[in-house]
């Protein structure tokens, strides 16, 4: 007897359909799994046997062959436990599951027959809907995550017995429904705000520009000047995520197993701040079966690297590709995975190992060799990819003692939203451009035309500062953002002059 159960596996950030074919034949009672399974899938044999027995069913004394098709794709994870168990019970004619052909099935089984949650439910649900299936059967702990997807019935089950009864039409389970508007707006709260920052008005201005245009930022200054404090508040002034952006980000967290049961949709822009001891695989992604790294976890949000020179140099160099292309391609011997990684990079560093080089009050104890070695830990090509370079000075006592609150994140964000709306109208929905930082060369020529005085200023700046062609283009992008903040159609001399100031230290 043959039974076929629809299931799926992950391929990058997308789901891939897998048919679990179960055949029961006469012969010695052996259990074979074929179709390029990894060790976790091969081990499902023991979990499935125990779950079937402890759920009150008899395991047929037959030769059991499980094929996972297509056979040329590596299958990983424990999510095939439930479809394999249901396939065995269906093939042994324990029930006649008319519904089985209409549903995708996913779930890990415990030895007592309980169904445990598995990562990657969201992209697998999207794939099931794309295949035209009526519904998807998932663990109870994953049902709200799957229900984020419209147009497909989501059935949550807590045990193998419950799944069998549902498929045999002996138990009715209502599909799960969620309110997308509530999910999108429910978790947009934060305990940090720009009004907590004392002084540093020029840095706040630059961060507003960065948020308005999606530009990368480098903060340099002595210890205690507020670099980390400012960076952690940067995400609070970024525009709200659209549902499509939230779905993209949630898919990444889902396949990484980082999605909370109480938060089925990531609606706040992520802020990732990895420690400087992180490896290149941890930052960019990797593994035998590639999984997303920090650059992908920061997709549509902020990646903050504090104490930048303390990161290993080869780790920082892997940032070049995602900063340029907005994605990461990880290639292994038998597969290639692509993970989105479009983020705003914010980095912070001290001017020297002790942190007080150039300080007007504290004396620097570092030798010139130590300072040179410290600064050379970050390569020029990486710094060239950062749009705004800011000096963050020590906070004056009068600012620290000022009881007045500064501008709130909400007030700054309102201006950022206005600038982003101008950019949205300019580029239109047909283009894959969401902010000025993503403009290509053709877009720069079209939208960043300069008058004679502005062109002359930029020419002198490029010659005097020795700026690269990349830096030249980034100055134009920054100037375009400043003009948008002023609601000006064309670039003016003041816009270019301010943009140049942010490249003086780059």
C-alpha cells in the first residue's frame, strides 16, 4: 500500500515542496528512508516508531520505505516526523484520509506522540499556498506564525492522535485567523528615545539624515561620549515597516528558529549588535546547511558594530558584498543559498586604543605605532562604503546638567517619514529602490544634477580630500537626502556643502 503526504523543506529563505511517499511491502520489518535525508531525518525512524506505538496505534510488521521527493535535494530537520507517521498510518489503511491530498503537513514528534514546533513554518506556509493546497497542518506552537499568511487554512495540532482524527474527519478543528493590522502595530514599542540624549545636536542631525536616506554611519569619539547610546536609538526614528517588509524579516527569523511564539510577525525594524568576537560565519551566515547570519537578521533594520577595530579584520571584510548588493550568497559543494541583507550599518570606534587621542582634556597614552596599528585594523574599502563619518565629542557639563528634554524619537521620525514619502513618490513602486542610499549610477545622474557653484565645490572637495569615485557618488546621495528633507526638487550649494562635511573624516 502506498500513501503520499505533502510536506516541505527550507532552501535559503524559501520553502520547497517535498512529497513524503510511504510504501508498505511484504518482507522483513525494516524501516528505510531515502531521498537525500540528513542525520536528523534518518533519526526520525525511531521517533516515529515510538510515537505511533505510544499514541495507541500498531506499527505494521512490514517493510517500510519512505522516499522524500525530489530526491536530489538535501532534506534537513525534524519537521518530517509527522508526515512520515501519518503516511505510515494511511498506508496501513488505519484511516481513509480524504483530506490528506489537500494539506501540507509539518511537525516534529516526541516519543509520546506530542507534536513539537519546528523552524521555518512561515516560508513553508507561503510555499504551500503557492502550490495551491487548501491548508497546512502545523504544531500548535507554530499555528499563529503560519496564520500570518492569507489564503490558506492553518490547522494547529498538539498530538499525532489529533492529526489522525482530523484527517479521518472524526474531529473538526477550526482554522486559525489573525488580525494583520494588530500584528503589524502591536510590537512597535521601545524603551529608548532620542529625548534621553543630552547635547550632540550635530550627531542627531546626521543620524536624521541617515534615517531619511538609509545611509550607513560611522561614529568616532572618546569613551563615554554617547556613541552607543545614539546608535541604539537610531532604529526608533526609522520608518515603520510595511507588511511586505515585515514578512521578509519574519521569514529570516523563522528559518533561524529565533521567532518567539508570542510574536508571530516581526513588525519593528530589527536592531542587531553582535559582539566583536563573532566569527565570519556568524556575521555573514554559513554552516553545513547554510543558515542566515547577523547581516541577514538585520534585514530591513540596523546592524550595529560597536568597537569596530576590535572585530577581526577578515570578519569585517565579508561585509563588503552585502553592503553593495543587499544580499548574501553562500555556496557549498552541493547547494547555493541566497539570503537578503539590506540593512543600515552603524559602526562606533575610539580614535586610539586608550580612546583619548586628540582629546582636549584627557592625555593620550598611546604611541604613534599603537595608534597606526589600531586604525589600520579597519580597511579603507570598508570605510569607503560608509556614507556619513561623524566625530562625537565629549558631552559638555552644561548639556549633561540641562533638565530640558531634547526632541523625541517620534518628532524626528515624523520628519523622516516625510522625506521617505518624497523618495517613494520619486522612485515609484515598480523600482526596487526604497531610499536614496539604494540609487544606482543612472539614478544619481537623473536625480542629483548640480548647478555650477555646487559642481565647483564638489570638485575642490574631491581633489583636496582625495575622495574615490564611490565617495563622490555617496556625497551626491547624501545631498539628495538633505534636499528631500528641505522639500527641494533640485540640489543646492548648501546641500552639497553639508554632505561634504560628512565625508571629511571618511
